């Protein structure tokens, strides 16, 4: 029994209702204990987060895969959860305290952490609610959180085990230091911005009695950060630079501090850049740190001139003048900083080399520094310039852990899709640096390490175990730091399944996972770390296949950012067009890792596609076509029915092939064209005459069975992409309360199709399409009935015209079709397969006027093509014009080129 559908398709009316039904009935992971498992884990979004367009793409692709595999009968598990997001969450709670004129340091660590947990319970579920609106069919009954007790235990165990294996250690190295947040941060949390800056040139005087070959008693150095000279420890020159051969091993005496530092050889110095000599500050520059190590400076001996607030502090050699100590590194709040004072002192002392430039009038002027645009690192959350800072942190030996994943990708144990990302993967993994895993926060997994008064460290899962290591009576103090959130999220594919208990049923069945879907931007921060930790800790790759998708960009191709004001809210799109339309857009546009340009018109188009399906179902209901009771195709004798059965079989085959290759665009477009073009536009038109006669005739009974079956197959095939409308229509087509679409069976037509019947329908469709196109070209009314002649008919044409003359008349509007020669006179030719139809035009149109009209339009389009050819071949235009102007010119060129082809064809038809 069908349920009559409303006239209008309203996504909002059905989405919340169906999602609640699926979740309450446990349909996201139905009981299938003996079914083949299929497992994916969701990249855990920050607990502080809200759904952005990148989440919408990432989760849509995962949901398509999981719904597809569920329909194929697998025990499909999509693990879901959120990341505790150490920095972001602590900032949110601290900001709330500030609003109440309160601050974190007014509380003990334990009390502050309790406040974070309170916030999490009250406000930490925003993004999980939003994922539901997108239709994500995750196993919410097992929702995870990286600070859950079982997960915390796993994290502590991993830290202790890696430490005992010699793969975690404490070291003094440079880190990205955020002076506002007062913590080390990862490279992912650093954003480079081009800002106005300067390039200063200084004289570093050589020690007494030493000169260069040209007689100078100084070496010229240049820097964008003059304040760091307070902690310089060397000057580097290239080993092949003849200008400095005589002074290598000698020293310069630094202005201001008077520090005597060596001149060293290092390939980091570029002889072609500036003077070829580089000041080396190993405690405040990542490149200089490596140069310093190669020069023999131990990290413990490298000078540090800034404290955690980025204020100048005294270096270990005591040579920073008192007037600098306590100054901020930059000018702020109208107060000069260390940078300004260093430049001022060097200028007064005669060590500043001015930059000479010319005014617009050609006059030479001297400036203190050369103006430059400087790529400057900023913390994405703190919003201040990041300082490379020398500090003691915990590190993972990433180079050792990277060996197994590198080999796994090389030997095919892990396949990266698209394959083009392999080169990037190898380049990073084979040159990987030690991974800093400690953060100076209160919220997070506290590092399980304790120190005694002598600096000895004891690493253990509990304080009792650490005390046992240290001995009775030894006072211990726990490390204040917490672990980088990427450390814990790296355990996500297995710690969510019960690991380290390897006998846990979920771990036994669902690890390794089957697939990971991820944005390419976290390939190294998350994906590679899951590979490293998974392979070391479990002995198995976490998944055999990694799919990397691109970014969603603004319509003009620019990266979305709040500062540009071009961020698209996916929830706004869902409100406007429905979740199904947004999901289908994401799938149809996702082409193996290429970036997606946001296009609201395309989303609207897929909303129209949903409406088309809705109306097609209403047509079916009005003709007594309801739910099918068969997985296999019904028996069919009518050509149209045999044709649609064959089309279903081909579509299922193409869809399966696309999904196997993770070609989401091909999969979406396959089902789209079948639904719109083949089923709605052709099949429903072909069967309309069947229902004008006896409703109980064998033809009508057969057609209702086939049409109901074909519509069911559509709903199943389309469900992974558009789950809401398909479930609504599935249930409206019949009483299937115990057989919801979300857990239905994937199509298996198992049909033998009459090839001649299929060919006949395809022939009618081609004829109809070509007649309609020809009418459009010549300005003939679409409904006009035209006579047609077929001088030499193929066997297919003869039999089809004999059996389907009514369909040809109704669809192609050709009546009658005469098998024979056409009368003399103006006519147009239309083909179908190898058959050439002659359609007389005398009395239908004014041939002369039509030729003149087409010729005029053709000339105009040819003129436009020529003009646009000239513009697009002009490199000045292509390189200097605004991108949108170039894109418009290309689009106009394509349009007019197509018009030229169309109009030439129209003239040819008229003879």
C-alpha cells in the first residue's frame, strides 16, 4: 500500500524525522555478527568545533562509502568521536573565565580541568549534532572521546612503551613557541603571512689584525630580525666562497654584546645572496640550529635570549646589556622593543650599513633598511608571531617509526589514492624530523613522567610505579606538560576498538580498518602518525587504503578564510537546499583529490534533481506503481520494460566499478544520468500509453511490476548519496516497516535481457533526440508533427517502426513515417543509428528567411570567436587581467564556438 506523497518536496520536513528513526532503531550498525566487517574511522573533529564545508566534504564521502557497504550486507562500522583539542579547548574555557574577570591561574590545575569537563558536558556536542544534520550514519552508541578513561589508559601505555623502547626521549631543541599561549605548537598550527618588513645590513667587525682580501676589517651580514643578534654564536660562509677563505676559523666581535664568535663554513650560506655571509643564532632559528650543531655547538650550550613571553632575558654568558633585559622583542603599545633598540645602537656605533635607493625623481636617499615583504609565521590561535625557541621537550624518534610505513606504501600494503600523493609522502617521511609531543597546557593527557631533585626522570603509567623505580623516600614531582593531541589521535583506529586488549571482540573483528578518508592537509599530522603508531604498536597497517581528497574552495578558486569573507556555511546550504542536495554536490564534484569550487547553482541543481525524482515517484503512484517484492528483475516482454531492466543492470555494474576505484564523481554522475535521463525522461514517457487502456491488461500488470522494481533499484543505488529523500520515497512506495531502505539489499538484477528490444528503444531515443535537436536549430515548434521518409531502412528500423509507431509518433512527433523516397523539395536529414530520415520542410518554415537568419547569427558568433581568440592568445591579457575576466573570456569563447558548430549544422540541414 503506497502512501500518497505531498505535491511539493520539502527536505526539512523529512530529514530530522528520518535521522531520529535510524538512530533510535540502531540502524547505523544493525546486528550482523557473522557478516564480513567493513570499518572506517572518522577523523575526530575538535570538541570545540562546528561544521565547516571541509567537514561536510570529508564526512559525506565517508557516509557514502559506509552506506554503500551496509547495503551490500557487511557489518559496517563507522567509528565516531571527538578530539579533546588541547589548545583550542583550554582557550575556550579561559576566554569564558576572562568574560567574568577571572583567569586560569586563580585555580589549581585540578579545579581548572574540572571546569573544562563541565564545559564539555554543556557545550561540547555542537559538531556531533551538526554531523547528524548532514545525514552521517555513524555508530553513535559507541561515540568516543580522546580523554575518555579507556583512551587515556591507552595513551599512557603507549608513551611508557615507546619510552622503554628508546623511541621517546627528552631533548633540548627548537620548537614553534607561541608567546601568547605560552606553549609549543605543531607546524599545522602555524600559518605563514606575508607582511611588510625590512632587511637590515650590519657590519660585524673582525677580531684585531684580521682583514678580508679586499682590506675590509668587517664582514657584512643581513637580517630581517636584528634583535636576534644578541644571541648570535657564529657567522657562516659557504665552503667555496673565495672571499672568506682567509678568515674561516677566525672570529668577529659582535657589536653591543662584545661576544667573540667564530667564522664557520657551511653550505647553508648562499654565495649568491647578499654578501654571502650569514649570522647564526642557533637558539632562535631552525636553519641556524642545524648550522650550529654542524659547527659543534651542543644544544645545551646554545644561547637563548628570550623568555616564554618573548621578552629579552640574559643569556648564559651574561653579555646582554642590562638596558635590553625585559624589553619585548618588538615595539608594542607605543613602547620601543629590542628590535628598535638594537638598530638604534648599531646605527649610533657606526655598524649599520644604510640602504641606498632612488626616489621617483631619481634622487638617491639613504634608508636604515631595505623595505621587504616578509613571510612571517603566526600562531593560528594565539594570533602572534611564532618564535623559534630553544627549550626542553619530549620527542618521538619519528625517523625510526617512519620506516615501516614507508615500506608499506612501497610494497603496496598501504595504497594511497590518488597515487600522485605518494611522492609527497615519501619526501616528508624520508626526511622526517623528531616529533615534539609535549605541550605546556593543563588540559590534555598529562605526561606520565616524574622527576627527582637531581633531574632524574622516571616514566611509568602510575605514580606508584614511578616511585617504585625511584626508590622509597625519593621525592618526585610530575611533569607539568601534556601530550600533543596528534599523539593521542594517532591511536584512533585501534584504541577506539578496545586496544591494548587485543582480545577485545571489536578489535579482533574490525582492526585493521578497511579505509581511511582524509583531507590531504593532514596527511602528515594525522594519517602518517596513525601509520607509524599503528604499525609499531599492533604490527599491522591501520588500513590498506588511504583516500586523500582536496579542499573546498570559494567559487573563484581562492582558499576560504574568515578574513576574506568567503567562508561558506554548510548548515546554511542545508537549510536552503537540503542535506541530500549538498551531499550529492560534494560527491559529484570530488574527482580523486582535486579541489572543489563551491557553486550554489550546482547545489540548487541537485535539489531540482531530488524534486524530479519526487515527482517521478508521484507519477508512479498515480498509475498504481508501488513497491517491488523482488530483488531480481521481474519477467518482461515489452521492449521498454526489457530496456529499463538492462539499463538498471548496466548502472549497477558501472556504479560498483566506480565505488571500487573510489571515483565518487563517476559514481554520482552514473546514478544521476540514469535517474534523470533514462528513467524519468525516457522510460516513464515510453510507458505512459500502457496505462491509457485496460488497467488489468498483461502489459499494464507487467509494466507496474517492472517500473516499481526499477524505482526500488534507483532508491537503493541513490541512497548512499541522498539518504533522506530515498528513505522517504522507499517507505511511501509500500508498507516496509521491517525492511527500511538503510538496511535493504544492494541491487542484483540477475536478468537476461532481449538485446533486440534494448537496441530498438535506444534507436527510438536517438531518433527522438536528433529530431528535437534539429527542430531547435531551425526554430520549429517542439510540438509540431512532421512527416518523415526513410528511403533505405535497416532491419532494426523496419521492425521498430512496425512495433513502435505509436511511440515514435508521440515522442519524436513524426507522422507518418514512410519507408520510401521523399518528395522533391527542401528537407532536412536526421539520423538514428545507420538510418537517415528525410523530413520535408516545405510549408513548415520559410527556407530563405531561415537561411538568412542562421547565416546572420553564424557570422556574429564567428566574429566573437575571432575576437576572443585574439584576446586569449595575448599573454598580457591572460597574465595581467583579473582571473574572473579571463575565465569569462574562456567561457564566452566556448559558448560561441559551440554556436558556430550548431549553426553550421543547421545551414547544412537546409541544403
